[in-house]
C-alpha cells in the first residue's frame, strides 16, 4: 500500500512510523485509535489524488486539523488513512475592500488573527483553542468561542469553500459576495459536518474591522444564582457584550491552584467584555457595573491589554487546571436558552452534590452554552460508571429546558449514542440520505455522528 501511495506523494508526505501512528491517533477526548498511515497533502491536487486512491482501494479517510476535538471526531479507526492538513497553511489573500481572506484549511486560527490584527481587522470566531486549532477543523465543527454572543459562530463567516468529495471530485460552493441566492447552499451542509461529507481544502472567510475600544469586566459573586441572573439582566437590558463567560467555584479554585492569576475566591464569576466606540462602551460598562452591584457582586475593570490578557489567561487555564481534581473529564457542551441558564446551573450543582461526583461548569454563559465537566478517576470503575450515567440526566434536563446537546463541539463518537434524544426519526433519515449522496461508500470519517 505504501508503495502505491508513494507514486502519488513524496516520501516525506507519507508515514507508517509507529510514532506518527500514535501521535495522529488521538484527539482531546482522550480516545485513541491507530491508522494505517498518515499523509500530509501540500496542495488541493494532493488531496484529489489521495481521495481517488482511497476510493479505488475502499480505504476509510479521516481529515485532521490539529486534533483538538473533544468528541473523538478526529480519532481514526484501524485501517484508515489520516489526512493531516497541517502543511496547507497559506493565507492566500487578504482583501480589505471586500472584507474577506482566502486561506488554506491548515491555517491556525490564532495565526490568522495575528496577521489580520496587524492590518486593523479580525476574524470573529475565536475558539479558546485558537492558538492550536485549524480553520478547516473550525469549519468542520462550526466552531464558536467567547465572541459568539455578539458576532456569531463560524457559519456566519464562511463565504466560500473549496472541498474534495470522497471519490476525488473538486467542488467550489458559496461566493465572495455579501449576497447570493443561486441553488441549494451546499456550503452550509459542509459546515459542521465533522469531516463526514468532504475534505475542506480552502475557504474564503469574512473579516471585520477591529473595534475602536475594548473593556473587560471581571464580576465575582458569593452565590451561583447571582451570576445567572446577571447574564439575564445584562442581555435583557439591550446590552450585547462581545464576550460573557462564566466560571463556577470549582473552576475558579482549580485555576487558582494550577496557575494563580488573582481571581480570588468566588462562588461564581463572569467575564464581561464590551467593544465598540469609546462613548457607547463607556456607557454600557457603567450599566453592567451597576447591574453587578445590584446583585451584590464585586467588580474589577481591565482597560488595558495587559490586565485584559491576565483575565483571559485565567479563562484559558481552566481545561488543563481541571485535571488537578481528577485524571478524567467527561466533557459536554450543552446549550440552553439564556432565560433558563440559572435553572441549568442550579440543576448541575444539585446533581454534583447528590451524586458526590464533582461537576465543574464554565463557558459561554452569554450563549447559554455551558461546558460541563464530570471529573472522575478512570481507574475507579464503579465511580466512572456512575459518572457516565450522569450524562444522560444532564441531556434530559437540557432538552426539557429547550436546549441542545452540543453548542459547539459537535457529536463525534462520544455523543453519537445520544443524538436520537434530540434529532427525530424523519430528520435522521434525511441526514443519512445526505451522507449517502456525498459518500456512497461511507469512507469519510466512518463511525462519527450517526449512532
Ligand atoms: C482547550 C480547548 C478549548 C476549546 N475551546 C473551544 C471553543 O471555545 N469553541 C469551540 O467551538 N471549540 C472549542 N474546542 C474544540 C476544538 O478546538 C474545535 O472543535 C476545533 O474547531 C477543532 O479544530 P481542529 O483543527 O483541532 O480539528 P480536529 O480536531 O483535527 O478535527 C475536528 C473535526 O473536523 C474534521 N476536520 C478537520 N479538518 C478538516 C478538513 N480540512 N476538512 C474536513 N474535515 C475536517 C475532523 O475530521 C474532525 O471530525 C476546544 C478544545 C480544547 C481542547
């Protein structure tokens, strides 16, 4: 097989080395697999050639960005080819008048942000993993991030996609214009499809001018409900912060013991960031501070980039810091309508107390999107089994409140057994039909999304 592949690519673009099979066999879900081979295409033509080959040979193919998925969606099964897009990292065009960039799929989100910032622009989707994750992975998972509350998620910014279908056919879908109504929107089908329909090679993304000013407010509360109520009141008063993030007590404590950043002690905490012109940001920040005070919260305001970065450093430290609680996290990212946020947070705290298993909540409160982390030591079989059972109860409550199983991470493998709780029979049939239409042989990322 390696011999046949080497007629398509150079030797340094193909590996069957044990170390590579190991390194490209897992993602951030702690799941593991072992592919047959890892391939590094460097152009759209390389992807076309690889897919023609895998189609002829009936080989499963897994597109991989940076492997930061938390759902097992980039974990390969035995006998599969991993196509790593990491060498396709060119920013092809930055167009300030039409306000778009054209990028290859392997461009790192954070790298793009830095290039744009130097020109006075930004790309709004900002997953907390942005210093590692790729634009191809962001499109394939329809990634969100702290700024989604004001600017929306990846879907809003994808204008055009160049992708390769499983049998090696190249498609271009979408336009570089602000408007277009020509035929079905295939681009929207590819966004969030978790590598199961096509391999994204390039994309045109909308960009925005940087705001005139930014203010970040850290609000800490001595009870959990107050932060949920603050979210409700800030949004209901007509203010749209650019970020509105939440941390519960266990998240605050874990960060402070992992890498002290001066968060202090709090039962719950909000990071509220406002952007826009100086006058409106000043006015809105005064209104936010008064809402926080009325709920008996304390406020720290960061107006310069150094103190702002200190607050965001604490927020980004949560995922690694949680491993000081236990060695395994069962990680969900449910979302509920914002009016039910307090109810959901109280439910999670109650479930943690009644089960005796730590459940740490943090995340994008302004979107009603909570990262729920059930912390447990893997080797304690009995406790691990009980921890896994909590997932279904959390999903049931989420759906009861009108929410969704995943706000941004997608389904992958870890949530596929639960997808039928949210998606009805008829809708599931349509989805399977779409999958068959794109990928008749079922070679692209098999075993993902569908139970
Ligand atoms: C610490 C941490 C923080 C995170 N924060 C956020 C957050 O704030 N918001 C958020 O939305 N997510 C977040 N995530 C999840 C993850 O970073 C995102 O899902 C991200 O978009 C994945 O990008 P990736 O390049 O790592 O993709 P991978 O993990 O490599 O792949 C993810 C999926 O996309 C597919 N894929 C990758 N590239 C392509 C391509 N070119 N064509 C077709 N399919 C492809 C893969 O097959 C797989 O199904 C976080 C993860 C971690 C570990």
